[in-house]
C-alpha cells in the first residue's frame, strides 16, 4: 500500500516539474502571476466586478444614455416609381434648413441607410457599390446606432406601407408626413392612400406638397385634402412649408443590403425585426424638446382656452376646377371619381373605367349578352357572375337590360362551360350592377329593383375639370 502511494506522488511531482519547465521557457523566467483579492475583504473567492459591486453595496457603471431622435414615417407609395426620388428631394429640403437627416428605406428585399446634410454637393455623386449581398442583423443594428448619434431627424420609408411588416413599423411612428403633388391625380391618390391606412393608430399627420406654382395653389390643395380628411376620416392634417428643389445638400449612402444570391434570407427577413427594435427604443425615450423644426407657419393655429375651435374648410369651398364632393356622400364617395379616356362619356367608357378601378375585384368575361351588347359580364372574386350595365338618361334601355339579366340567370351554366378558365361557381346567383343617371334616380320603375338583394343600383354624374372628363359614382 505504501508503495502505491509513493508511486502516485512521484508521478505527480514529475508532472508538476514538466509543466513548470514549459511555463518557464515560455515566460523566460518571469514571475508567475498572482491573483490579488479585493482590498478590505478577506474573502478567498474570486468575484466579477458586477458581483463585487453587489456585495459591497455599490453600483455598477451605468451605460451612456441613448440619443433620442424624432422619427417621421413618410407616406409616398402613391407616387409610384417616383417615390424614392421624391423622398430624397424632401430629405434635401429638410437638410438645407439646418438639420442632418437620416433616411431608412426598408422593404422585403432591401435595407438602405442614407444621410443628408447641408453642404456643398460632392463633385462625383456616390454610387451604390457599397451594397452587401446579405442581411446581417448585427451590421444593420450597429449602423443604425452609429448614425443615430449624428442625425437630428429620421425619415422612415416603406415602399409598400400596406404590408403587415410595414404596418407594424408605422404603428411605432408618432409623426407621418404625406407627400403629394398639386395636380388632381396627386390629390386623389393621396386620399386613397390615407384611407387604406385609416385603420391604424392615427398619429400627427403633416402634408408636404411638391410642384406648387405659388402659395395660393398650395393653399387650395391643402383645403381639398384637409376637408375630406376631416369629414370622412376624422383626421387632422397640418401643412408643411412647400418643398423646394435644392442642390445645396449632400447625400451619403451609409449601408445598402440586397441579398440577391441567398434567397433564404428573403424568407427570414431580419431587417423588419432590427428596424422594429430600433423604433421601439426611440419611442421609449421620447423627445423632450418643445421646439419642432417642421412646424409650418401657415398651419392652423391651436385654439386658445375659452375660444371656439377654428373650423376646417369644408369640401364645398373647393375651386371650380376641382372634383365636387357633396356633404351627404358616403366615406368611399371621394374614391369613386373615375377618369374617362378621350372626350366622350358613353356607357362603354364608363364600364371600362369601373372595371379598371375595381382593384382586381372584377375580371371582365369575353361573353356578351346578345340582347344588349353594351353590357359587360365580369367574374367577381367569389367566382360569381356580375352583369354591368349603364342605363342612358331617361331609362329608355332598361327593358333590354332586364332581358340581358334574365338571359344571364338562365344560361349561367352554359357560360361557365364556355369559359372554364374562370371556374364560375354555378351555385351563386348572378348579380346586376346597374348605373343610372342621377336625374333618373327617383324614377318609380327603379324602386322595385332597389329591394332586390342581387341588384346594386348606383347613380353616376358627369364631371369635367379642365380638358379631362370623368364620372362620379354614389350609392342609390
């Protein structure tokens, strides 16, 4: 037994000497490091700095406070292919006023960070060669935090604001800026865009106008939009100073991520989570400054205590060249203004405009009713058949429309066999969408049709603004 103990001790001593020789050769005979316990403590246990601060009753070093920067969500998807150029023009307009602007553009396949500042433009504009072909969450978050220390205001651009991920980011923004041109198409598309986002929480909303000839034209456009927003959406709208083109601001591309090769990253989409976490952190630390750079000088003044609230101009004061909006029209009436091509308001042109403006809810069928060739057949999203017809003034062709509708009811199975690509559901009863002139809306012959569930009657009214023609649809 004693021999085994001596053998184990000898092996231990040999191993100790062997390791000591290696340590001495590597350190060239330097003294071995000795762990020193904390002063004023006889504890023989090693503690981390956090544990030591907790035991001694002290506090660990606090992290530096994060800089709070206001975030403005830019609503510009209705500008179609020009929205990115318009947003950059808006950012340069803000930059020349003394602010350093940061732009976050986020989409399903792209994440871009840019900075705009008031200085002389560079000799050669920056190209997008700095882009990476992957979504690196750590790189994106670090770029956001680093640029957050330098900018005075963030602009958030989501090219498709109606997607679920974009709508989640819009909920985190306390300020929306609506970009619009001063023409009629810009006004109508701006209202449609706001109407599509009206189910979200409604933050502070401002209007930035482009291509205005003067202040008077901008004031007219503002009255149109603020009137319909107040009446139909119950949303206050403020006016920003006119956006002026400028070349005194410099833009810098900080980060561009486009995963063009790795398609798996498009499915994971980490950019939404990174941007959401960044906006949530900015919302937890709101800006305490009472000064707002974008407060317009021409915006409606806040009502003083005890004074009556200033009234918003109603749509009745719109200029003669604008689209008239009656006060009794429903919420979706302003969106039912249809442009007509050419210079003729006919039944076929009206039905063509209705099919184009259906947003995919109706698809035209090539089959026509033989007794009324001006009517159109369309397939709805529920695979039911709809007969679209326009009754001329005086309802002279109402009998032919009724015969075409009866023909559709009797031959819907044959129509489904003729166009199998539409997969028409024969169990659904055909529907009739009848458009009549507004002057004929009170005719007695229409009253029984209004009581039928499968018949929808709409009144139309011809409009003209400038050299353009259109119709205004409203429910009967």
